C-alpha cells in the first residue's frame, strides 16, 4: 500500500531568498526516490513541504489525491529525521510506539507491531534501554522503527544516516532495504551519498544549486532485491559513476 | 562490575554530607567556646541541642506547621507555574506581558509587605500559604517556560508530522522537557519557601510554627530558643533537599545530570 506524490508549480522563498522555484514532480506509488544535490539547494525544504511542515509560497503538493495536512491528520505519513529525535525519558520500546500513541483517533488500520519491527532491526534485547544507553546506530534504528510502525504509505527521510560512521551507514542502508521489502511504501529520501542513493533508489533526482530545480532524473535499473554484494558489481559502479557525473554537471553547469 | 559504582555513589550520597555537617558543627562549637561569644549572637550547637531536648514536642509540632506552610505554598507555586507556563510558551506576547509582573514579585522585599497581606487575608494559615506561594512563583514560571521552550526541535517536528494535539505536545514533550530546569529551581525554592513561611509566622498573629517561637525569642532576647528554631529550619531544609533529590533520581533518571562522572 503506497501512494503517488504530485508537485505542481511548487515554489518556496524565505523572504527574498527563492529556495524552490516552480517545481513539477511526479513520484509514482511504491517508488524509492532519492534527492541529491549541493548543500543548501533546498532538498530539506522540499521534503518539509511534502510533509506539510512548511507551506509552499505557490503551487500544490498532492499525495494520493489528498493534501499533506490530510495525510498528517490521518497519520499516513512517516518522517525519519536526520537526528533520531528520541525522547530521552522513554525506553526503546516506548519510543518505538510514540507515534502510535499520539493522535489516537486516527490509528492506522493494519500497522506493523513495533516490537516485531524492533526484533527485525536487532533491538529486541534493548526494549527497556534508554536512548543514552544506545550507540548512534542503534538510536537511528529506533527512529526507523518508530517511522515504520505507522505502516504509512509514504515515508520521508532527510539524511537519516548522515551522522553515522561509514560501516554503520552501510548496515543501516541494508537494513532499510530489507524493511522496505517487508513493509513497502513510497519513499522520498534525501542523501549526500551517491552510493547510498544508487543502492536504494528506483530513481534519483539530481538538483541544481538554489533555487532548486531538477537537473537530472536518473532511473536506477538495478534488479531487486538488492543484497549487500550488489555494491561490487560493475552495473552498480556504472550507476554511481553516472550519478557523480550528473551531480558534477548540476553543480558546475557543464553537461546536462 | 555493578556493585562498585553503586558503592561509590552511596559513599558520595550518604557519607559526604554527614562529614560536611560534622565538620561544620565542630568548627561552630569550637568558635563559640574558644571566643566566648554571647548566646544571643551565636549559640553553641551543644547548647542548642540541650535547649531542644527540654521541649522536643513543642519544636516538633512547630516544625510540622512550618513544613505545612512551606509545602503548600511551594506546591501551589509549582502548579500555578505549570499552568501559566503552558499558556506563556504558546504566546510570546503573553510572556512579555507577564514578565514585568513576575520580576516585580521577585524583587519586591516580601518582608515589607507581609503585614499588608496579613491585614488582607487575616491571621493564621492563609497569609502564610499565599506569601510563600507568591514568592516562589516567579522562579518556577521562568523555569517552566524556558524548560518547555527547550523541547528538542526534531521531536517537535515529529509530533507535528502526525498532527499531535497541543495537549499531547504539552503532556508528552514539553512537560517532561521542563523537568530538569524545574528541579534546579525546586532545589533553590524549597529553602526560600521555608524562610518565607518562617517570617510570615512571625507576623500572622497565630503563635504557631517555628517563626512564631523565633519572633518571641528575639523579642525577649532568648538566644537559645532563637537558635533552636534556626537549627530546626536547617533540618527541615536538609530534609526538603533530600526529598527533592530522591524525586529527581526517580523522575529524572534519564537526564545527564543524574549520571555521576
Ligand atoms: N526557516 C528558514 N528560514 C530562512 N531560510 C531558510 C529556512 N530554512 C532553510 N532556509 C534556507 O533555504 C536554503 C535551503 O535550505 P535546505 O535546508 O532546504 O537545504 P538542503 O538542500 O537541505 O541543504 P543540506 O544538503 O545542507 O541539508 C538555505 O539557503 C537555507 O539558508
Ligand atoms: Mg538538508
């Protein structure tokens, strides 16, 4: 169960600063779409507009025919932020079900059990632990579970693994790929890592510097499921090379 | 592995304060004995204990009354501060508007207006409760507002992403976030509450509480009695702090302040 996202003429300015300008974008239901681009180009702003946490100055965002506000109201949208944002006074298990506990009028019908999710990400022995007793990677896993526990058809992630070291990062990436096989959703994923984008995505949108516009729209035709070994294949390396090339082009205005 | 840090912290928690008190009392006793200070100026701990021993029941009863005055005022201030704080975080305008009044309450010397409050509310408990609560209020409001404001922005966005109600954000996010600063303020306010109660008891015409005994003793130059009330106040303050520390360990165990080293 996933939904399509549709942006029509979306613009956003902060004061005199145009951050996103007349963006049209279609994200098909069930797709994993990564947003890459230079720092400060407006990726987070775009993601926050899709979540309805920021209002566009002009244009509309439609998610499965509804507005972002409607999706938030009915808890059909999950956000995984860069900082895990766990509540320090709640245990792992309590943090994992936080989003289920608020706004109870709109409990998603068949959401996954947070405890089973915690088991899937290897945290079953830490249910009673507090965030300060966890490593950075473990905290981010709790944040993933907290998002997926909603069983939302749309998941928005803003550089969720950026604060982690290289090794933990690729572990988390594989974990996310596995979670999505079992709990499919449309995913919009902001990242600075080319290989992360290549590994996870069906489609990578390369943004130009501010104001953000789509400089390149690259379809990643790698087969699924994607095991960790995929990284060593020539097909994968080629995708990465193309993305790097497109990103370079977007940033320095060479080829398009 | 688990009992060593436990033993260390027990030594820190129990033994260290006792050592501090004993050393302090010994220096005090020695000072009074060696310098031959007049009792009204400073009474030796041994004499204070002797005096307390003569009428322990009276001092115990008076201590209970002072405790009641202080505690009711303290808790009332805390509750009002939480209610007021939750309104003020939502409205910067209301916060700015309230600020001067709170500062006024905080800096106005309460000793100067105690008699006005007694005239207004009558003799007995009401002026004690009211003045204590009033004096404790500003610091609690400031702590509540800044604590609630400090709620992690990432968590606030998360709550917004599922359209959490104002009440849910308050109850599940802002209130717990304000606990560390509230506890810091409580540590300071518990002593303040006791002092205010003591002073009101000296002028509320009810002859109850440690403050009343102190007032009478001061009026008739009885150093032993005066210092005995001071001694009781110290004990009450210490117990109050201990209670707050226990509550803190229980409610704030997740906070960095609760981890030694
Ligand atoms: N609340 C705000 N008020 C004013 N300006 C803002 C605000 N949020 C973002 N901006 C500006 O908008 C621009 C885009 O910010 P945004 O966070 O979307 O970039 P980004 O692409 O996510 O960057 P990064 O990759 O570094 O995270 C930046 O120049 C930033 O200064
Ligand atoms: Mg960003």
